[in-house]
C-alpha cells in the first residue's frame, strides 16, 4: 500500500511521502490553530510545514514541482503561512496592538524585497550565461571571465530569501504568547535587515568587472581559438540529457582520431552529463551563434543522431557530413529516410549496407562506407566458462519505445518468464539483470514489469545467499570491498580536486583537462570494475542499474545473454558468446529471423521462454553448440572483419572523406577564380562609353 502511494504521489521514498503528507496537512492545521486560537498549536504546525517543505526541496521532490504548477508554489505557501499568522493575531484580540500592525508592515516590506531579490538573481544568472560553454578550450588567455558569486548567494536563493521570515514569525509568536511587542519587533527587525542585506549583497555582481564579456566578445574569442586550433573533424550532437550516452560512446574514438577532433553540442544538459574527455568541446545552444562560428578548417562532420538541429551544420557546403549513429541494429531507426541528407552513411559491416538497400529510403549504396564499430574494442572474446565458476547469463532487455509495439521489449510479456526459468535453472546459473535506463518512461506496464523482475532477482539472490550449496569467499570479498572503498575515495578526491567550478562561465574558463588526472581516473575506473565483480560471490544474482558497471563490463563477465532487437545484440555478437533474442510480437521464428539480421545466430525465445534450455546447453557444452559457426559468420557480416581494426578503418574513412571535401572546395575556388577572371576580361574589352549590365538587369529592362 505504501509503495502504491509512493508511485501515485511521485515521491522517491516513504520518508518523502511522509514529509509530503505532513506539509499538505500542515496548512489546514495552521488555519485551525489560528481560528481556535492556539499559539502553541500554531507554532507546532508551522514548524512541521517549514521542516517538511525544506526536506522536500532538498530531495528535489516531484511534488514540489507539481505544487508550483497548480499555483501553490513556494512563495505562495510562505504567504499563506504569514496571512494565517496575522489571522491568529486578530483572533487573539491583538488587532489594536502594535505587534499586529508591525506584522503586517513587516510582511509587506518583506515581499517588497522579493522583487528586487528575484530580479537581481535572474539578472546575474543571465549575464553569467555565456553564448557558448566549453571544455578543453583556452578562452582564459583571450577574454576575462570573473569568478562566480559565492555559491551561498545564488544556490536555492528563493528558498533562502523566503526562510528569512522565520525570525519574524518566531518573534511575533513569542510576542503574542508573552504579551510583549518588543520581542516581536526584534524578530521583525532581524528579518527585514537580513532580507535587505541579502539584496544589497547581490548588487555588485550585476555591474563592472563582476560580469563576463558580452556575447560578441565571447564568440570572437572562440573564433580566435578555432583559428589557432584548426579543427578538422567534428562530432556534432543534439538531444535531451537522457541521450548523453549517445555522444559518450564516441568519446574514446574521437580521442584516437588521427585528425584534429572537436565536439559540438547544442544543449547545456548534454554538456553537463557528458563523460570526461580530452577532446575540445564547444556547446552552442543558439543556432545563429553556431552558424556564425568559424569552422572553415573543418572537413568532416560526424552525426550520432538524426535530429532537427542538425540542419544548422548540414548547411555548410565546405564540410562533408556523415551519419555514424549511436548503435547498429535492425530497428527502423537504423534506416531512417533522414539519412539521405548526409554525404555518407557509415555502417559497421555489410549488414548495414544491405539494410539500407532493403529499406529503399533513398540512401545510395555508393554513399555507404563500412567502418566497423570502434567502440567494441573493450569487448572480450569468449573462452568458455572458467573452471569452478557457474555460468552467468545477462538479461539486458531494451525499453518499450514510443510506438507501443509489443515487439520492442520483452520486459512486459516475457521478462518474468525469462528470469524465473534462469533463477530456477539446474545446474544453476547466475543472473545479471541490466534494464535499459528508459524502461518504464512511456509504458506503465513496462515499469510495473521491471519492478516485478527486479523483485524476482533480489528474492532469488536472498534465497541463494542462505543456501549451503553456495559458499562465499568472505575474506576475498572483504578485500575487494576495501579496494572499492579506496578507489572510490581516490576518485572522489580527483573529481573534487578541481575545486568548485561555481557556474557555467567559470567551468568554461577553467575547463582545460588535466591529462594526468584524466589518465589516472581511467585507470582507477578499470580497477574499480575489477574490484566490483570480486566484491560479491560469482554465483550471486544482481540487478545492475546506473552508469557503472557499464554494459560492456557486464558482457565480459557473462557467458550468454538474453535481449531484444537493439544495438545491444549487435554489440554482444562481437564477443562470440551464445545469445538469445525474444520474439515478443510472436511473428514466428522464420519471419523473425528474416526481418532481423542480428538474430540469425540466436536462440529465438517465445514469450514463455521455454527455449532457454538450448541457450544454457550451449553455455555448458560449447562442443555441442550448433550455432557457434553461425555466430562467427554473422559477426563478420554485422561488424566487419577483425583486420584492419575498426579504429584503423574509421580513421581511413575520415581521411578519405576529408580528401573529397578538400577536392570539392578547391574545385569551387577554381571556378570562382575563373568566373572572376572572365568578368574582368569582359570589363576590359568593353567599348568605351558602353554601359555594362548591372546585377539584376534583364533584357529590355532598365534601359532608358
């Protein structure tokens, strides 16, 4: 019942639910206490509303956002509490007392200070929001970017300002209880004085050297840096904060490019959620600002997603534009007709080329280049189940998608059957459940199924933990946990050693990466991954969510996988391990294989998951694995040959396209020079006194 209430109220925990109930119930209690009247009861109810409100704000509760949408926002709640306090004074027959008039004057003055306070805060934030935000771009030597105002002035500023009324409220309540106006006026004086000081403290940060340069100077500095750096290959990306993984998967490849790389982002949310990188990054939210950037040295632009904002760079003719995507699968998104706007489309292997040919969406075969998948380098090839360890099966379903197609995900119709059979398998296997981060975002049924699957895995893990058949090496696990603590402490130290970036402007100014620290973090994350898997028994079922451990790390510790039609399947094929794919739409095995290339070497599961035995048999007895050769052939078809490496293929494709871009640009320049020379020759050979045609003239028009 409590869990249902938590979901309905859209809060994160039972504590948040309790705080929400207390806050909502607190205001009727305040009114009742004012009408009675009872000072102690009013003080108690006020304390509850203050504390509950503050707690929900600190937790970032969804309820707080909803209240503001129905005109019950933060300032309204404070105003209601203050009005009820005035009502309490009236009910206590203090309407003729100075404290009554003092309270009214205080709250009017207090709210009079809210407007300049809010205006100053917004003005400071607007003036410190630069037209571009950068990382690994040296702007500090070109323009002066001042330090941000102290965090205590701007962070949660509205909440801090409003809570200054606490002194007045306490003073007025004490005054009404002890029948002395003095203590009330002391509280009122403190509230008004502190609110005034807060406003005055903000004033210096809206003028003079406390504000960053204007947009024109910032963009000029960026152009100056671009002219010095001379980027050659751009990774361009636009999307929501939840899609940051789509650009993150290309960071390692961009760092290893043989040409000068640059990343251009369009949303600040993506920049804030992007993984650390040594590649220069420019975030340009404004389309006009982007189109005015000096990208004259760029020859190749890589696009990881088909989005509307791509047009702002696609319009540049001196650049060759390439769709590289953010995965390789048989989903319709992999053959989007939008792709024909690019000069080339790069696919992992022959399968991608054939996919476009079958879809017939206007992408020419000559414009498709097979480059492999450089991101798959961390995936290890299967060597069989290590001796002494039970097999591990990864269940990594995709999400439900936007169109309600039952074939998108196995979570709703097959997920529980899959997990039940895996946790009950004999001989036993270990289950790792790693759902797509978007699961449940669109479909309530998918969200509910995900929670049931999570509960199944956790229950099976608890039962296995007390089963004497499974023995844990507690000493080794304790050592691994100690390593984890050490690594996490060092990572926290490294992430915090750069100091408080203050705001976007300061982050841009100080955003040059420390290469040594970056390399240490990468090494520590590899050590963390190794220690994580050793920190619990190799037979323990696990639900894995969040960024760490990564999907490919789960691949490497697994011996088989169950998934859906998505790029996850194509990526897993790189390991050579057995895998199963669920035909959730139940179109039939042959039709399913005909429609989806990546499942041609898979065990096909129905929604009952009764075919799981074949998958487990292939893991336990590799010699009897009838699909082993099919997986080898499919791997090359989907992902290309192992030699040359994907990174080498990718760099070659970039270099070849850059040559095409340069050839096109040189040709255009030659034609422009020839046209200019021809125009000058005509002018030189003109008969003296003859009028030359003006631009826009037509025969018979303009003659007089």
